[in-house]
C-alpha cells in the first residue's frame, strides 16, 4: 500500500506535469494578427500605421537589405532568402493562416530578421506598423 505522503507527492507531480502541458499548449497558437497588433501598440504607446509599415517593409537599410529582400515585394506571394535561396512561405496572414499565430515564433523571427536587416531589434512601434500592413493585405 502506498503511503499518504507518497500518494500526495505523486498527485502533486502529476498536477504540475498536466499544468505545464496545458500552459504549453495554450502558448503555441496563442495569438493572432489583431492580438499582436494590440500588444505592440500598447508597448509602443501609440497606434500603428499601415502605410508606415509598408514603407518600413520595403525600405533598404545601410546593408542594402529590407524585409522585401527575402519576403518579396508582395508578402502575398512566396519569397526566397536573399543569401541561402531557401523558399519562404507568404508572410501575409490572408494567404498563410499560420503567420502570426504563435507569439514565440513571431518574436523569434522579428528578433532575427530585424538584426539581419537593421543590425538591431525592431521597436514595438515598428513591429506594430509591419503587422498592421501585413494583416490588411488582401
């Protein structure tokens, strides 16, 4: 027969494991373009501007790269990585429903791509502007 403290420990451990998996599943697929836009606007302290996002997406930085260098002039269409030639699925959520659905992935790719293009991380306002531009593409 299992002692009461051992049974309690097993149940507690099981509860922790279940909670971790539940929280993990809630985090993956945990967002959408509207929620991201709201989050970035709140962090920036101002409203996003779709046209400013379009300009940002296409503007070349000092290293002659832009978001469009890899994602293509039309985010509705597939792109190709400028250095590796690797295909990139369309960025616009209208044609790629998985875009902007996982906060961890969104943050990872903003961090990586902004550092590649700008040699720094994007600001919350820049992220908000880009999301506003991309989510409104039809």
